[in-house]
């Protein structure tokens, strides 16, 4: 009798045990990244709290999403980190200039892209800190291309943020599929969608969508009720459409 009761008790706990393990493996079904395998990743912070991701694109410039900054905020960029609890004070760098795209639209998420000029140049090294390549002007990525995302965002929609950098593989979607899902919020020229078993969640905004060794997208938005929803796939700003703008601004 005790054996039967024990088995029934275990069976009742299995769904909860499975769910907990499922959540803790990463940012929405992702995995913990190999430490410092993505040396271009930065954590954008406000008063010591991670709020967005970003990509180091040179020794003094970071590319991220425009909605990651409100005009009364003073942000800090953390470079070379894996576990944010272990980052050194020397890795925390202030922002000198915030350059949101002049046509950024809060209501529709159009032109949701921003450049941050750091107060000082970072020490580039191949192990911990290294810029990522950007695509050519107007360069396109075909549907079904396998790419990846990474970030320190939430592990589930109402869950905790991750202290350690997490990553997930995603596949570029057909533009017409994305248009059907997001309708007026989606711009075929400015945006792209990607989906996979794992994907971005809250506080992953601004981080790169990476194909091969190139950042081709900036994490923009997703479904507010479910991270990485198959019906409302994650949307990314298409970096190749903004190469002239980026080149112009980083000359400053």
C-alpha cells in the first residue's frame, strides 16, 4: 500500500518537476552559452539592473534597440560578462551619446534602433571583448536560415531574469507569415521574424539576431502574453537597412 501511495505522489509531482526543469534550462527553452563565446554581447543597465542587451560593433559603439532608453535615464554598458553577478567594475562603462533613430516610432516600433557611444574605448581582446560584424547595405537573409539569439532576459514571461548569458537557435521566417501575424505593426523593409524551440523574452530587447558570425537583426518585440509565441513570432529590426545611418553616426 505504501508503494502505491508513493507512486501516486510521485506521479502528481511529475508535471511540476518537469515544468521547473524546463524553465531553468534557459531563456525560453534555450541553453546557457559557453562563457565568453559571444564576446560582442553587452548588458545595458540602469542603476545596476539589466534592462536590455546590445552588440559591441567597435571599440566605442554599441548597437541596441531605441526603446531601451528613456530620455531621463543614464545607462551603463557592461562588456565581457557571462555571469552578471561576477562582472568587474572595470567592465562597466558609461554612455557618452544616445543616438536613437530620428524616425523611431514608439507606437508602432518602427525604426527601433539606437547607437550608444561609450565614454571610453574598450580594451578589445579575442577572449572576452570583441565587436561583431554587420551585414552589407541592403543585404538580405533567406527564409529558413538558421540563426541564434542570446541574452540575460527572463526565463519565462513572468519569471526571473537570468544572471548567466543564455542562447537559443532560431530560424528566419517568411515575410508573408510575419505580416499575417503582426499586420500593421510589421514592416517588410525594416523588420524580420524568427522562431524556434527557444527564443527571446523580456529584457532581451536590443540584443542581436546572429547568422553565422554576423549580427543581422536587433531584438525589437514579441507577444506580451507569451515569449516566443508560434502565433506571434519575435520581431527583429533588419540591420542591413540601416548600414548608411550607422556609418554616418559612428563618424561622430
